[in-house]
C-alpha cells in the first residue's frame, strides 16, 4: 500500500491509505511488511520462501512462492487498470 503523510491540527501527521501498490508479505517471525513488487528479481522455495530483490536484499517469508506470484499479478493488474488517488 502507498501511504501519504498528512498534517493534522493536533501535531504530527497521520498515515492515510492511498492505493495498494505494494504487496504484503509475512516474515518468519510473523511480522507483516510491504515490498515493492517491481524490485523482485527471484522467488525461491528452499524450503522457506526466499525473495531476492534487484538491490541484492533478500527476505525470508512465510508465504509460498505461488502466493507471492499471485500477489505480483494482482499488483500488475492494478497498475494497468490505474489507481485512483
């Protein structure tokens, strides 16, 4: 998801959901995080799922490779369809 920082009268800003352009994955410790699908170079099962990015960062995630691939396809469909801001 893309979030936009917005200001409020009560102090620092809050995060406002804009458009789901990142894919959500889960680390092996159960914490969820978002990753840019455009940066994914490879997805391997060894037996944990390993996501390698084009910037040489590597992440171990709980989701099986086919789930990651499905999320990437969904992401690409949203990009082609257009995302309202």
